[in-house]
C-alpha cells in the first residue's frame, strides 16, 4: 500500500517500523520544518540562521529504505576578502539508502559489514537524517566564501574596506629580492633625466 499523505514534521528522527512491516514498495512522505535550535546542534563549523524547510520521501525496497530529501536553509558566513558576515542560501538534495539493523519478522539483529553508521536504522527502528543533513550542508558551503562575486576586499596596507571607501595607499608590492634592481633602475632614470 502506498501512502501519499503529507505529514508536517519538525524532527530529523523518524520511526519507520510501520513502513518496515508493510509491503515492499510502500512509501511515506513528509514536509519538513526543522527549527534553527535543532540545526544548531548538528555542527560547530556552520552557523544556521534559518529553519530547514523541505520534503522527504521514504521508499521501502527489498532490503533498505531509499530516502529522497530536498530542502533549503541559510547559514551565516564571513567573507574571505572583506571579513564581513553575510547570509548564504544552502540547497540540499540527498538520495541515500538506509539499512535496517533488526529483522522486523524475527526481531533478530541483521549483521552489517562496514556500513556507515549514519545510514543505519537503529534497533528501535529510528531513521535519523541528522548526519546526512549535516554532511550535505557542509558540502554545499563554498570553499572561499564571498559576500558578492566582485568583493574588493580590504586594503593590505591600511585595512580599509575597499567596498565602502577608497584609500590612497599604493598596493604595488615588490618582491624584496628585486629591490636592488629597482634602486639601480631609479638611479639610471635620474641620470637620463639629469645628465651631468
């Protein structure tokens, strides 16, 4: 029997005992609204500032539950050029097979070889999306966060934010190994302009 009913949930833990005892091909669909307070506990490496909103669908196959998850949130990042905080939208799309650890018919444990703990359905038939969403958010974050693509950054000399102000610093930096040649060239220019 296929369930098309949409249920609204605010948790990342799902009891899938009913799905596991049902016929193969059974599905469950849920609308997700995960509050910031729960998302904040996932990882210290990102600062979530908006609820996670999306949808998840479970499909019971021969030996696993296929999870199809889509959703979005926003995180606060610091620009790598100007160091100002900014908000970054994050889109999540996951398809993952979750594996039962207990046989529903016998109640006996099912041995899993080298399976990632994040995709195991525990002995209480709880399917936990927390780790999958944590990993997905981390993977969606830019390696070099920029508040805008054309961010000018900070002046390397006076530290002024070049997006909001201009400075009179010369940003030409010279490799110190060329300083002797620079002095010689300046001396030759002076002689050419003022011959003896």
